[in-house]
């Protein structure tokens, strides 16, 4: 046995023969399966259409049956309206049953006291029982409350009444399930005088529908508007259960979906399992009523006449032979394919392509073993190259990160040195002025210096003291402790924007008496917002200070306006402004585009921080070209989820 298996493994002709045998066997099996699938796929729509036509024919027979009842009733109703007398009603009730074999009964009932001599009730009723016909005046009972009378009378036109068991009305009864077509009768002056109700046997309608059975095991069902069975092979369900009732204690989605479609008057087809049999169900409404009919047919019966397996099998076998020829050729080619692959992969490696992977071969053959060994070598080589490339990329990325970190550290050290040097210079300059002028005042003595010169010196001392106080305050605010104290000390209270603006303008005029600051406001002085007075004042004062210091000082304006939620402060000045290259950096801490200018580079960043903590915004208007324009907005009400809640 082992020798035979070894011979097969190493013999190409044997492999080809076995492959052909397996292919023929596979094709034969597939041919049968495909032929059945093709047959079902091709003829299934035709079979469904045939089933729908069978249902249409049955519904058409039922419709003709119902139209016949309607026509006979309408003719009799016209005669009864013209001869509405007790004796005539008895004759007409009998005549309609005698002349129409499909009608099982007819009642012509009058409104109360239409015939005074007959009393409150008068109803002529004729019923067919076998070969005999009985006509009577029914015993007195409240027929006005029955559906066959009340629905027609209230509707004012002819209506169909759902089937019912006629076994307890009046003095006569049909004794079986009937359906009624009821029409109101009108006398002179269009006054309702009575109702004519024509009955027909529901089993007769069922026999009319199923007189031609389309398939051996098919059957019809008839539902009312609420899903009640009017016709079903299981007669115990008629008028006693609905399609929505559980079967064997379970609700089935197919059955519920069919019921919903039928009671809503839809037409269509669906597939469902009925008692374990896969069935095709066609349904459509019965015209002129609120009933719906369905044809239930096992799919094997529907498709029985359309199966053309013989032709399909012949075609499949023909194409299978062509397929076998193709596979045989392909088998031989593929037998030598590994050698071709080995040669091609070796050439690719020589050309520097290490990532093309050779597919695995059959481990039970010599060529397949060689192919797998070569594929394994390729995989190891590819993984090594990938690992080397990955390490090279990681090293390059690490070097890049080191270069960036080094540059950032050098920049931080440079900015630190610049800040310390600048801070020392900014503090030493006003401090020297204060000390120098203070020494001058002390040396001059009382009354030795003209008053105007004394005031000028005092103003210089006051101005430089203000600069020192401003820088020390900004240095403290820029620290972590200053930021924490700012958050903790925020205290919202009613603040008048106009009052704060005037206070800040007065502060600016104190140190820049030559600067012309103009206030324009659209608010009343009584208008207030809820904010922190100190930090709002410091924010406005800092921007006005910069405008007075760095502009031409001639056209500084502050515009104050408000809407329902925010107050807007617009600061404008004329002068050289801020060039576009520095506009994005002015709010960065310790940034100065001119290293020789006064200041520490933290005034505007701190101001923006104050405004944000107040719940507002501060922006530079980059579209303004005459100088600088800053726009600050503060909420009318202090934010509830911001720093005030900390």
C-alpha cells in the first residue's frame, strides 16, 4: 500500500489520471446539482405567476358570485321601494330566492311603525332549505340592532356584512354560515323605510372559488377584515379563530405577516412553512368587500410541471466535458509550475527584490519540498530586511526627536537668558531714574527748585514707579502662585462697563497726559454686568497702556456696546501697528518682536488670561490697517461652569 501511495506521489501521469477521475466525478455531481438549481431559478418566476393567475381566477369566480347577489338584490330593492306594502314584500322576498339559485335567503324588514296596522315590527323572510323554500312574516324581535339592518341603515348605502351563523334570528333560520348583502330602502321624500338583506351560503362561495383546484395539495382561505377565518380546510376554524391565533401554542412570524398583509387589503406572494411544508402563498383582496383570499400551495406542486431536468443535464454534461479538457491541460501546466516559480524568484532576488513571496508547494513531492524550502528562505530573508529597515527608521526618528529636543532646550535657555537680561534692564532703568531724581530732590532742599521743575520730576518718579509696580505685578501674575491666587480671588459682582472704561482712561491719562483717549459707548451708565471689577479693569487698562505707549497717541478710542449676552470693548489706535509676521505671536508669553523695546513680553498674554478667566475673549483684528484694533468681549452674566465655580 505504501509503495502504491509513493508511486502516485512521484508519478506525474498517475497524478493526471487521478485528477481527471476526480474531476469527472465532481463534474457529474455538480451537473446534477446545477441542473436542479438552474431549473428552479429559471422556472420559479413562471410557477409563481401561474399560482397568482390561479388565485386571480378563483377570486374572479367569487367576485362574479358576489356581483350576481348584488344585482339580484338591487333589482328587487328598486321594485320594493315602488311597492312597499306588506303583501308585496312577502312576494318579493320569495321571488328573489326562487329565481336565483345561488341565494339562500332574503329578508325585507321595515322601519318601526311604517305599517301602523302591523305594529312596530314587520319583516318578510324567505329561506331555502334543500329543495324547499319557506316564506314567513318573522316573529317580532329587535332586528334593528342586528348588523345586517343597522349597518346598512346607518351607512345610507349597500354594504356587505361579514359571514355569521344564522341559527337564532326570527322565526326561521338558515342553519348554516351565511353572508349578507344589505341595502337600505327609501320611500317618498327620500325617507328610510326599511332594509333588504340577501343571504348566500358561505360554503357555496367556497365551492365556487375552489371548483377548479390548481394544484393537487393546494387550498384556499378567506379572511375577514379582522383576520377571522371565513373559509379554511379545517372547518373548525371558520368563524371561531383568526389567523393571528397561536398554532400549537406558538406565534409564527410568517403567519402573522400574512395576516397583516391580507387584512390591510394588500396583494402579493410570500414563502412560508405550513405544517412543515415549504409553501408558496398568493393573496389578494376580494373586490367590493373587506375580505381577502389566499391560495396556499406546496412549492413542490407548483414547480412540478416546470422541471426540465433532462435538457439541463445534457447541457451541463456538455459543458462539463469542455471543463474537463481545460482542467487536464491546466493540471499538466501546474505540475511544472514550481520550477518556473523557482527560476523567477531567484531572478527577483538577484535584482534586489526581497519582498516577493513564493507560494507554498505540496510537501509530499520533491519539487514541492524544494519550493517550500525556497519560500522559507525568502520569508526569513524578508523578515531580516524588514527588521533592519525598522531599526533604521527608529534610529532616524530617534535622532530627529533628539535634534528637536536639543533645539527646544537651546531655545528655552536662550529665552531664559534673554528674559533675565531684559527683566534686569527693564527694572534697572526706571529704578535708576527714581533713585536719581529722588537724590536730586533731596539735594536741592526746600524751595530751591522751581515748582514746575519739581512737578515734572515728581511725574517722572511716579511714572517709573508705576512701571516698576506694573512689572512686579506681571511677574507675580505669571507665576503659578499668581495664577492660583487670581482664580481664587475672582469675585463676580455688578460692574458698570462705562464706569470701568472711564476709570481706565483716567489711569492712562495720568501717565500719558498727551495721549488723546476717546470713549464712545451705546450703553447707559446704569447698565451693569456681573464680573470681577479688578481683573476687568486691569485688562482694559493694559490694552489702553499699550495703545498710548506704542501708537502715535493722537487717535486712541474705546467703543463700548452690548447685546443680550455679551459686552464688547473695541480698542483702536493709529500708528505703525503690528506687522503680519508677529500677529500670531503677540499672545505668547515672553515674546518680543523688538528686543530693544520696553516691557517683559507678558502684558498681552496675561491680559488674555484675565479675559478668559472672566469668561470672555480677546482677539487682534488682523483686517485693521490704520494701527491696532483689539476686540474684547465679556459675558453679561458670570459663567457658572468657569473659574468662578472653583
